[in-house]
C-alpha cells in the first residue's frame, strides 16, 4: 500500500486525542466547555495552509476542484467540502470553527491551528538528517507559538487566560505519521526512523483499517474504497507528481461514493461517517448532551 494511504489509517484513529479538558462553566449548550482549540495537520486543516505566506495561495487547496461539494468554492480545506473535524466540532457544540490565521480568529470560540502536512518535529531536526519538509508545513512548536499569540490577543490578563483555558477543550491530532512518512519516502531506513519517532504499533494500524473499511463498505463506496475521486494514475488513481488541482487531472462526478478525495484527504461523506464512528460514542464521556 502507498505510504500516504498506510499512514492515513494511523491518523484517523488518533485524530482526536484529548490533551486538556477542564470545564468550569460554559455557555455551550451541548458540552460543558466554551472554547475549542485544535492542533494538527491536513486531516483537521480548515484553511490555515493557504494562508501561510508566501506559499499558501499557490497550494492545490486554494483552487478548484477543492470545495466543489460544499460550499462550491475552495476554502482551504483539503477535500471536496467539509472535513471530519467540521462534523466533530459541531458534535462538541461548535458549529462554526475558524483557522487561526484568519482575520476573525480572535472572535471565534473554535480556533483551529492545524496546517496540512505538518510534522511534530521542527524543520531543523529534519534538515540535519537530510530530510526535506514542505516550506509551508508548520511543526507543532510553531502551532503552539500561534496559540500563545492568540491567547495574548484575546485575554485581558493572566487570570483571564487561566479562566479561558479552564473552560476549554484542547485537542492534539496524531501528526507523527508525517514525520515517519517524510523520512521513509526520502530513503531513510525504518531502523533510522525509529531512533527519532515513537513506534506506532501494527495493532493500531490494523484496528483502524478494519474499523474504517468494514464500516464504509456497508455504505455507498463499493469498489472505490481506496481510489481517489480527484486524481490520475495507478490502481489508487493517485500520482504525487500530478496532484488534484493540477492541469489535466480529472475529478469524479460523484465524490459521495468515494472515501478519498485527492489520495491523501477524505471526502466530505467519508468524514461524516468517520465522526459517527469516533466522536459520537465519546460525547457521554465528556458529559455532552446527546
């Protein structure tokens, strides 16, 4: 299996790892917290990557056919419409989420810091090992610095910030698959990769793959399970050198019948189904109304 597909199953299983929940009071009528923050990569990128200058505006997600299912034009999401975290956020009581680089992020209760293809480790780490990282990819340390800047812009005092964080749901996506993928694709041995990334167990991969595939093939996807809707070439309809949005790359007429939009990111329909599997069962644990 292509590394992009192989790593995606890892990502989806852990895309919503909770790192901090401490709700004291909330105006959220669904869950007992008022603010939502998320750090991650393209799985949960709601528009940041195309706002990273100077490279962002030239990325595929900034142009057609991205966004063709919803809202009908590109929004910076790496899919045909809404992504899984749009649905997840709505389940948590946040129907409107905002990319952190947006001009109106300071007025939003749901701010997403995720940027497509971002690794956990810094660029300098990979550079010292001869591994190239896309210049627009934003490592976790930078996303956290954005978070600090955001808090500085919305808090009136340290006490105010403490109260805000005490009433927040903060999520960290599993983005180390990018660290692994970049290194392996560029010729690093598995032994070398294991020296600087956490080992991801085969059980996680197998469990996620079986869960997703077993679930989705009961829906409309059929034989298109691993094929990209927007792409060209090979049995997966995917060619990293002729990515979705490139000249001459076709788009399927029925993205709702596909799991993968561009070979790396899911369609709106698949995202909705994934959230039904992973998020809805967790609502009662978080004391959310169901």
